[in-house]
């Protein structure tokens, strides 16, 4: 007998998020032993050693439930960012917080403003709530915050800005963000997703959102994650900082034990691992230049990146290139789900991984492909 209960209407239009292909699945499907993954912007140095030391010890308490609101991690984050712990919520990845924001604030037919090639999870979560998603074109592959401000209306509840953005790797300046905050209606919450903060923070003009902007603007919430510079994507921990009242609404609807016990403790330790974060950022900077140059020489149009990945126009359709690289045991990210079939996104790996990538790209491309602008 066929299943008779229809899902909510909004669900029928939703396409599931396509994560980067895993190493294990490529090994299984293609019978390859050696596979490298440059598809999910993870840390090629592995996890923060200080976090891992605590993680191993904390696992001995895994018979117990964690404290639901992650109080120690919230307090540590409060000290770290000089904000009150009540201004912080910890989530199962920043992805959970994107979901919580949509669940907390969106009624059917409310409006959400996103960028055309902005991080795709924003529009997926907003659509799930039945909201109207307004996609604003980019300028030079960068969020056009003036246009995004113009696209807001009294019905706008959320404005999502990933800064820097995934998958385009571009960023917006402090002045641009401040202008958006001024121009957006006070009833619209501006969500600034800074998953790649550490890779962009040294750029002149990049905003100091947590030290300067959050205190001044009740309608700003900033998202950060432990998945990138701290190398803890597998632990699933992200957080948001914003007005305590806003945070209170999110806290009310999160899962009772949304962040597991060893993860909470490990992230307190990760915050102290400055050396690891510095090493990560330095390696990324040097290797991103190496990858960008190598790909440029091969005929890719590589964009400037403020992140730990590069975004590039490919001489071959992105999916074709993705498949040709997979056969050589290299996983990258095609971008058709972003409406960019001619582009790929490649995470920056270790020096050895990046050399393997460039060799594999060379092999995958037809001889003497013409340079593409
Ligand atoms: C812009 C952006 N925001 C959020 C996330 C989700 O990160 P998390 O692992 O914290 O859920 C990602 C992951 O790649 C991202 O690129």
C-alpha cells in the first residue's frame, strides 16, 4: 500500500543539501585506496591538538547527558569575545543555528533576502518554513549589500550575508555591512555568517563584527564555527552572538542536548589553541597562492579568495571535471546546485595534496585548453 500522508507543501520544493563526497564513498565506489578530499573546506592540518587532548579525556563521561545549554562553552565564548554568555548560543554546527533562526522568525509568506550565489543553506532553510526567498544578484561575485538593502520590505524578517561567502570566496567591508545595518528595516534581522572569519580577518576593511557591530545593533546576529580554522568539522559545533532576547528565542527551540559532551569540552580548549589557528591560517595563505597560480596556468579563471578555498571558472563543465578528478582519487566540489555549472570550488589542502590536485587537473583537462576569463 502506498504511503498516504502528504508532507508539508514547502517540503515538496526542497532539494536536499548535497554535501561534499566522502573519501570512504569514493574508495568504495571506485575501488581506490588513496583518495584526497578538497570538497568541504575542512582543515588539512586535522583537528586542534589542544581540543583533541580534552576530547579524548571527556569521552570517558559519555555515559552521561551533556549540559543542554553548553554553559561552560558559552561562558568561555563570552570571555573570548567579551560579551555576556546570554548573548551566545551554541549549536550543532552553525548549520543548526541557521535552522533555528528560520524556525524562530519565519511565518509562511514572510520574506528572506539572500544573495544569488550566497551559501545555499540559507535559502533551503527559509524555503522549508514556507517563506518567500528573494535572491539578489551579485556584483563581481560579491554580495551587493546596497541591492540587498533595497530588496528588503516591511515583510522582510531575515537578511543572510555570508562574509566571506561560500562558494564565491569574496567578502564585504565593514563600511558595506554598517550601511546595510542602517538601511535595513529594524524588523529585519541581519545574519552575518562568518564561518571563514579567521582566513579573512587580516584583510584591511574586513569588519570587526563581534567587537564593534553586535553591541551597536540589536538586529545583527553573527555566526561562527569550529569547523574550519579549529579543524573540528566532525564535532559539529558552531555558535551565534546577538542580542540576549533574540538568543533566548533560539535557545527555547533548540534540541535539549544539541551539542554532545566531549564536543562542548573540546571547544573550550580549542579557543585557547592560538598557535594551531595561526599555523592553519599561514599554511592556507601560502598554499592558496600556490593553488591559484597553478590553476591559473592550467587555464582556470581563479577568483580572489578570502577563505580556505578557491572558486574557479573551469575550462570543462564543472561536473565533468569533478568526475575526471574522482577517477584519480581527488574530490572537489562542482557547483551546479548553485546554478554555476561552469565553476568548481576547491578547498586548500596540504602542500602534498595541492601538488596532487594540480597534477590531476593537468591530466583531466584536454590538451592545451584555452585560458578562460
Ligand atoms: C558559509 C558557511 N556557513 C555555515 C557553514 C556550516 O558550518 P558548520 O560546520 O558550523 O555547520 C558552512 C560550511 O561549509 C559555510 O560554508
